[in-house]
């Protein structure tokens, strides 16, 4: 059950990042520079290979 929940989280986050990036005509590089990470990390998030960590 927990693994299934994790897969939905990955899908939701990756879809959200992808849709917003395209809607605003931004590149992976644009987002990476804006948040201080690499374009390849943004790419991996969009493809569901990474889940970004949030610091509270």
C-alpha cells in the first residue's frame, strides 16, 4: 500500500512540474537556475525518477 502511495506522489509531482514548465515556456535550465539545482535534476523529477525533498 505504501509503495502505491509513493508512485502516485511521483506521478503527481512530475506531472505538475512538467505542465507548469511547459505552460510558462521554461526550459529545464531556467527552472534549475531559478531554484539552484541542475537542469538534469529537473528532468529526472519530470520523468518520475526523482522526488524532490522539501525542507520545512
